[in-house]
C-alpha cells in the first residue's frame, strides 16, 4: 500500500521525526506538510503548505485532498496554561482539522499523538490527561477509514534532527539501560514513525497504542493477528 501522507507539527520534535521516517520509507510516495511557518526542509516527495490560521483551512482545503493518511503531531505543553487555553489547541484545533480531513478524504487513516498517561475516562485529576482523553475519544468517533491514538512515553530522539527537546537530549545516555530494564516505558523516534506508517498499511488490533504496542507494530511486516 502506497501512502500519501499529511503531517502536522513538523517544527516540533515528534513531527520532525515522523517526517524523517516518511521521507526515508519506500512505501510513502508523497508527503504534505501543513505548517504555520516554513520548516526549512526540502525533499522531492514533500510538499509544504504554509498557512498561519489552522482554525480556518478553507483557503487551502483543495490542497488537502487526495491523501490516505494523516499523522497529527501538532501539540503544546500544558505547563502555564489554563484548561481552557490548553483545550483550545489540544482539543478544539485537533477536532477542527480532523473533521475537515474526514470530509475531504473519506478513505483516510488518522493517527494522533497524545501521550502515556492519557485519561480515556476524562475524569482524572490531571488536566492534560483529561483533555487528551477527550480528544482521543472524539477522534475515534469520526468517520475515518481507521484511527489510531499513539501514547508514547519517553521517546529516544533520532540523531541529527534539529528540533529535539533539551529534555530528551539530556536523557539520551540513559536510553540503552532504560530500554533493557523498562522496555514498556520507552520507544525510539524511529519506531514511532515506522509504527504510524504500519498502522496505515496493516492496521492494529487496538486503536490505542502504548509503548509496547508501538514497538510491536514498528517491527511488524504484515497485518496484526
């Protein structure tokens, strides 16, 4: 299955890493990057659409047609934000983009990056986890071909990429030991990107993927049993 992919958030660590894997992967034939500002990345199979208002994508919606996957990696930290402010980006914006893409591309698979600890009940004490859980729940109700919620914990960065968070860079030296002792709480940026590609190609037996699921799907060479 050849993929034509829309990616958001490539000026962040996760989006840049997922884009890197897509550009390297032989089964991804076209990538549209949707950004508020230029990424500075160029590649023969990449198209970049720069648009400053993600809450009004009507001016560029014709350019968003003809794709069979979206890797939604756009997000903000909850630190310093009220729940209303955080939900404006993490919930309202995500659902606006998702509804539009579902309308434009009925055969699209939507993958969303939330995070380990996301609260599907929407009732927990953690504000960000409640908002992410509500977002996941609503995305899973949309009429996509399929939808997958990715919940990585610690992500080992891909060497050489420019948007790696200082936090992840500082902890990189611990990754081999942590991976060996606590494999369920870590994943690599490469595994995350490849697992997203495989989710579109092969599907998975659970729409919510924690770290062990991400590793399993990344290593897969066919439909999940």
